[in-house]
C-alpha cells in the first residue's frame, strides 16, 4: 500500500485550515457577490466535499448502495449549480469568469477519471493526463493572477480582491484532492481503485 501523506499532521493542518478559509469565503460571497456567484460557490463546495470523500477512500468499496447513490445525488446537484453559474457567466459576457468556470469543470472531469476509472499509471495516457492537468491549473493560476492585478486597480476595488482570494483558495482546496489521489498513483494500486468506485 502507498504511504498515506494525507494522514500526516502537517497535511491535515493544511487541509482543515484551507477548508476553514473556504467557509469564510462563502460568507464573503453571500455578503458581497452576486446571486449566481453564491450559487456557483455552493455548487463547488458540494463537489469538493464529494471529491474529498471519494479521494480518501480510493481503495475501499462502498458500504451500501445508499452511500453510492447519495454521493451520486450530491454530485448531480453540485454539477447542476456549477453549470447553471457557467451559463450565467456566458449570458452576462463575464468572459474571465466563464474561462475560470469552464476550466474548473475540465479539472473535475480529469479528477472523475482518476477516481472512477483509473488507467495504467505506466502508460502514456497517465503522462497525457498529467500534462493536461498542468495546462488546466496553469490557466487557473493565470486567471487568479489576473484578478489579483485587477484588485490592485482602483476601479476594481473589493470585487477584484475577492475574486483573487476566491480563485487562490479553490486552487488550494483542489490541491488537497490532488494530494489524496497522488497517494494512489502507483501501478500496483490501479486494480484496487478500478473496482471500488462508481462506473
């Protein structure tokens, strides 16, 4: 079995600190964001929770059909809210928000592949997947830096800084999920993962 970095004290301190900041982040959007931004954040919180749950038990089977389908229902709700917000960004021509949202959906597609249908970690598909992930996270970091730059301009004010804080926080949150998955990214564990999660 792999060494579980996710059980170490520094990792858990980092993880729960990030999640505490996330709770504060939701409050900020409720107070200062738009309605669809708040719904977007809520949807991503649901998705983050399901990925956190799934990625810490990749070598375990579901305890019951209820557990399996409850997770599926939460995922449907989370994706529904995220896609609704993405549509609103498009309709309102908020192009940077749209790019950010679409990129995050692509990241989720990659993580879903990791969790539910892991491939051969020795094969070229694993390298291609990691290159694709690197490109996606590069886009997300670029968007965060853009919002940070906007936040330093007078006309953007609090909104720009809030967008930067939100983007940086979500990158940190999903870094936790990636570290969870990384514990299992070894050839001998691929067979374990394939039979333990949703198809």
